[in-house]
């Protein structure tokens, strides 16, 4: 099961382990950074991996690629400015 929650400047995706074996994973998405965290009961704190939004998008693209080395170039869209 997953949940997706939107706040003002944050999107939180929570992935629940249906077996109950592992702690849930939260993906906190912002405009410029992404934090992936999982609670560690033994240390009583979260383990956190932080990456740029571009790194996160490359990780998501990698799920659909076969084994190999890739140079994924992200195209940045221009924002429309109306006057």
C-alpha cells in the first residue's frame, strides 16, 4: 500500500511494508531536493538519503532500464511567463 499527501511545498509518498517485516519508507519531495527516509528502531532515529530532484528522476528512470552504464540528460523546461 502507498499513500500520497500534498502539502504547501511538500509531497510525501509513504510506502508501507504489507508483511510488517520492515519499517515504512517515506519519500519527501520538494522543488529542489528529495529525502528518502526509514525509521530505525535500534537507533531510535530515521536513516535518510538526500538527493537532488534530478537524481531522484534518474533513479525512477533506472527502474525500466537493463543492466549497463547510462548518461541520462534531463531536459529543463522553460516556464511560460505571461505579462
